[in-house]
């Protein structure tokens, strides 16, 4: 029975590690996308830092990236940035964030 418990604990640790890693990747991706939007909106450093926090918080609204996408799309509405460009940047920054942790 001991080996079964050991395997169970091992799987639980791996699951917790994977979840923590995914959380960090998402937060880093959101930081990158917020920095990109901040540049477009010509935010100063303090505004940029605040905006990064807003984007990270927006990601807690629902599972997935649609909550962040809607926020960014809304914030960039006056800049005529196409949806496909936003989604492309989100994918790009997701890959960049993954590479930061791998």
C-alpha cells in the first residue's frame, strides 16, 4: 500500500507544480501584453505599472484568455487595432512567457 500512497503523493505534487507553472506563465504573458498595450497608449511608467495590474486582475474574471482579450480590445478601441493582431500578440507573448520558464 505504501507504493500506491507514494505514487498518489507524487502525482499530487506534479499537479500542484504544473498548476503553479501555468499560473506564472499566464501572469507573465499578461504582463507582456499589458506592456505592449501601454506602449501603444503611450502610458508613463506609473500608468504602465497600474495597467499591468489591471490586466492581470482581468484574467481572474473567467477561465481562458477571453476576459483579457475583451479588456485589451476595449482599451485599444480608439487605436483601430484589429482583433487578429491582438490575438496574434497574445499567442506570441504566451510563447515568450513559456520560454521564460522552460
